[in-house]
């Protein structure tokens, strides 16, 4: 048997980027979650994946709406990362966002945004593996510094030329 605390510590030693995945609920409110389990999957068709916990209050909304925006967070977006990591409603309170042409809530300040339609969902233990087909990419003219997560801490990486 693998010790859960040791497992979390070992997995937390692997640096990753930080994403926030957003969609709208039936009332038009922003729903979302913070995830470091994110990856590109395929070029043809263009697919990405992320892995929400089944206990996330946003998971059922993401499944129902079948579309979402994945924000690759900048180092300046720790407030957004923490806001969407918590349970409950009103996660976007005080956070600047706008509606995309595809109908997804887009948070200001990300290093990039990937707009997707749910392509497949797979079981992955206590997490779902959600695969999104990419329909739109949003990249700012001047890319901000990316955020990295490692050993329970978030930090900004230096600017890349």
C-alpha cells in the first residue's frame, strides 16, 4: 500500500503550470476550478486534457455544459488560482473576466487561453480525465510570465524571450 502523504509529497515535487478552467452555469454565473493536472494530448485533432476531482462542485457543471476555457495562469494570477481552488459559489467575485465569442468566461491576464468542447471523459481513480477538443486559442500580444506550482507553493517563472 502506498502512503497517501508520501505520495502527495512525491507528486508535489514535480513542478507544473497552473490552470483555471471556467464555464458558465445555467444562471450565467462563472463556474470553475484550479488544476495543475493539465496536458496537451493530440495535434490531429487538437486535444488537451485536465483532471478534476469528482468531488469538485464545478465538475458536474463542466460535464453538463460541455464547453470550457482553460487559462494558463500568469505569475500575477495567484488570487485567481486560490479563488477557483476553493469550494462554493462566486469564485469569480472581484476577478476581471469577459465573455468570449464562443460563450466562455475568459479571465484577464492569462499567458494563454484554450477554448474547448468536451470530446471525451474517462475515469481516473478519484479524478475524471476530461479531454477537450480545441476550438480557439487566445494569446496576448505580450506574454506575461507563467506561473509554476511545486511543493505546495506558486511562483512566477522568469520571462522567456
